[in-house]
C-alpha cells in the first residue's frame, strides 16, 4: 500500500485524483468495514423496498378500478422505508469519516472494523442530529430560489466532516466550516459535483437496466414470478449501490485537510516540530574496533 499524504494543499484536479488513489489503496478494508457495520440496515432496506415495490404493483393494478387505492402506498411501510434510507445515508458518510480519521491517526494503516465501530458509536447521535439539521438548512436554502441551497451544499459537507475529523461540536464545526470555505468555495464545490456525478452515474448504470425491465413487466405483461425476482434484485442492487457514496465523503475529507493546511498549516507545523527528533535505530549492528 503506497504512502498517502492527507495534510497538504490540493487543487481541484488533485482532489479528484487523490480521492481515486485513496479508494484504490483501501477499498478492501473500507468496504468490509462499511458492510459489516451498515449491513443490517442495508438488509432492512432491501426487504422494505421489495415489499413497497410489490405493494406499488398492487396499487397500479387497482388504480383503474378505485382511485382511493393509490393512497394505500403511503402506509407505515413507506415512512419506515424513509427512516431506514436516512440511516443508511447517515452511516455511509459517518463510517467513511471515522475510517479516515483513524487511518490518519494510525499513520496510513487501515483501522479494524472494531475500531471504526467504536468511533461510529461515539459520533452517531451527534452526527445524525447535525445531518438532519443540515438537510433542513439545505432544503430551506433550495426552496428560496435554489441558489442558497447550492451555495450551502459544500459548506454543509465540510461542517459534517469537521465534526468527525476535528471532534468538534455542532457550533464549532459550523463556524470552522464557514471559515475554511472562504475564498475556496469553487474548488470544493467543483470536486464535490464531479464526484457526485460519478457516484450517481455509476449507481444508475447498475440499477437502471433492471428497474426498466421491472417497470416494463409491471405495465406491459405482468408475470408474478418474474416480478418478484426483479423486485428483489432491484432492491438488492439499490442497497449495494449505497457504497458508491463513499466517494463524496472521501473528497470532502481531502478538502478539509487541504483547506486546514492552507489556512492553518497544521501539517507543516507538525513536520517542523518533528525536526531533530529522529528515532534511534536499535537494529544497527554494534560497532567494531
């Protein structure tokens, strides 16, 4: 595994390139950790999504007879699905940030699942509450003429990263996120936008063909056996595709380290403080005279 430097200033191209390099270095332990910790919620999402898809088909079949049937879709299952999906979205970001935080602390050594889990437990409530608040902030900003929501997007992403990578409270993370983004909004926004496009494109390329076949089977030539298989496959692929959204969390982390280095020089100061502190190599052979 090649050495990876986090604490350095990066431009737009380097943020994209180094995100891919980091994923290439650690994808095995990172995915293992992600699926181990988030697996139960991904499985719950598969089950509830398959159930909702089956229910949707029943509603579509009955909608021609009674329009009231359309409202059957919005039962407890629908809101439970939203809750599980929200937890999955929170976990994919939190697990990645905790993994990177430990990776940096351990000097470019991949942490164990148990180590990441201890961090996830510590940060989950704080991160979840902050995520909901940030989503509400983004929604409000988007509602008012779209532009405020777009402007807030990279700032909100940095705020959540600061909370884990700097062990900050919400108020501290909020203030530092705005401080870091000053005069660097376009670089952060551009890197995030490109990575999200890649993530969405990759997930759509996997899920969309099966989804189209499933919808065609629903409306054109309903076949119960094929329908159930396609529904389960679509839900399973959708859950697996959640892992591609590890990419945005990585690029946000690299943006945080880059901006921190640019504004505060934390990595440079650490290297300066370590000058002259060379370790004594005890494995050298004894001098002979």
